[in-house]
C-alpha cells in the first residue's frame, strides 16, 4: 500500500503540469486579453497600458544588443531602424509619439512588437516563455496579481475558496448522510413505502436542474420568510450577535444552498447504494450467513453493507470536486460569496492569473480526492490491500 501511495504521489506533479500547460495555452489562444479593453479607453495613455502589460509579464523591453541585431525592418511599407531612445523611418528620424501611433502593434518574423512614445521597443512574450515564467513564480509560492482587482491572487481566492469549500462540504455531508441510510432501507424493504419514497426523491433529485431548483428555493424563502436570501451571513446585524448567534446565523444562511447542491448528489448516491445493497443481499455468502443463524443486523451491516459500500467509496473521491464545480452556478443564483462569482468575473475580464489559480485549485482537489478514495477503498476492502 505504501508503494501504491508513493507511485500515485509521484504521478501528481506531471498531471498538474499538463493541466496547467493546457489551460495556459487555451487562455493565450483567445483573440484578446484583459489589456485590450484598456487600449480602447481614452482615459488610459499608451504608456500606462504598456507599463501595465510589462508589470503583468506580457511584454518585455528589447535590449540594445537585440536592436542592433534586428537592423532595418520593413513595416507597413516603410523601412524602420530602431535605436536606443529614437527611431528612423526611411532614414529620417521622427518623433517617438508619431512612431508609436504607427507602430502600436506589428508582427515581425513571427513575433509581435509594440513601440511606445518614450522611444522603447517592446516584444510580446510567447506562450511557452510566459508559461515558464508563470510556473517559476508558482514554484516559489507566487501566483501573481489579479489584473482586475490588483491584488495577490492567493489572498483574493483564499477567503472565497473557504466559503465554497464550506458549502461543498455541507452538501457532501447532506448527500452521503442521507443517501446511504435511505438506499439501505429501500434495498432491505423493496416495494415498500420507504422504497417508493426514496425512488421519488431520487427521481426528483436527478431530474430537476440545480439552477431551477435554486430559483424555487429563493421563491420559497421569499414567500415564507423562513430562510434568508443571499450572502452567507446577516450583513446588518452580524457584528451585534453573540458567538453562538453568529454560528447560528451562518448555519441558517447555509441551509438552502446546501439542500440545492446536495439533493442532486444524494439522489445518485442513493440509487447506487440501493442497487449495490440488493446485489449484495443476493450473494451466496449472505445466504450462508443467514443459514448459520446469524442475527439479521449482523448479516446486513457486517456482511452485506461492507461489500455493497465498496463502489460508493470509489465515488467518494469524485464527490468533493464534483460538488465544488456543481456549486458554481448555484453560488451565482443564490448570491453565495464563493469562488463562482470571482471566477465568472475573471473569465469575462480575461483575468488570467485568477483563472489559472482557480483551475489549479480544482485540479488539486480532484487529484487528491481520487487518491483519498483509493486509500479509503484499500482500508475497507482487504482484497484491494493485498493486490
């Protein structure tokens, strides 16, 4: 088991590297970036936009050695000669301001350049070089700064991630805490009231879209007034609550989003638990245990349930990552202050550092969730341990 764990841990870095590289290249393949909007803003000067791009690591100044090696180039039908602090057009020096308007962005020998009104030529950093720089900073614990919010990415997503994890874990507890008991009862008492009731719950949970269910819960809360709508705490009176009052207020706000996210997952797990339990109850070892006169509870929970739960343990590793991604739309609809709104705003604004960090967080949760599921399965099933 130790060898298996070490092998799995060693396979995680290449997997995360592949996810990061693919995500970075897809972001770079987009037709525009965050700073494209700034270029069309009349309140932003060309120099300020270039400074922002340079600070973000998207461009770098061309050195004097590179300028001399570049020589005379043909751009827009004219011959340009770049020298430190000045530029010549067809052999005649022109003002940097005029040159910056003509050479705002041009491509040369497969690379894209830009010239500013301060007499500096800049080279756009390629996708692979940009990924190498990003990876080098990440290995040092620096995920960069958000373009949109101008804050360190780690500080920006840490609180939002905690809120999303709180909601996902609460939904996970609801889903598994109700799915297994209901599935076992439905399997033990087939065609009974409990079996039909659990079947209806499963049909409802698998059929209704989470966004529509969230809207129904908001409508229910607005009509009854039993639950708060939006946010994760009372924004007006929260500071005046006692310690236990603050905990109750947060739990009160957590109820509806948890029900919305956990219901769909619970339905799938419950049907899986029922099917596995029915199959286990029909096995020879269960009939043998009954024939030996073992108590009914011991037959059900020690022999049948222990073997029926193995496939569910495998699904457990996917649960947290699945609920994490499934909670995004619900967070937006129910105004939960998690990562969803942050990621949506970052994607719309093409805030690459925030998008990259969010994707990597989801990938890490999925990878370690699968590893935890495999280890948990080995603990539950001795056959897996031996293999």
